[in-house]
C-alpha cells in the first residue's frame, strides 16, 4: 500500500498516513470488522396505513 495524504478544503496538507499504519488498520479490520461499522445510519421508517 502507498501512503495517503490528507488535505483540508483549502488544499493544505493536514496529515500523511504511512503504509505501515494502513497495514495495521487492515489487519484490525480483518480481526474485528465491527470496529469500523457505521452507527449513523437512519432507522428505517415503517409506513403506517389508516
């Protein structure tokens, strides 16, 4: 994996994520996928008929 550069909306460099850190994240994702689960999903609304 290549390193990832993160920029803000103005185009200035904020952070560089190294390839070693990306490999660690990938290993964590394989061992515990629930860690990266999105919790901000909207609950499904049920349609009520009267």
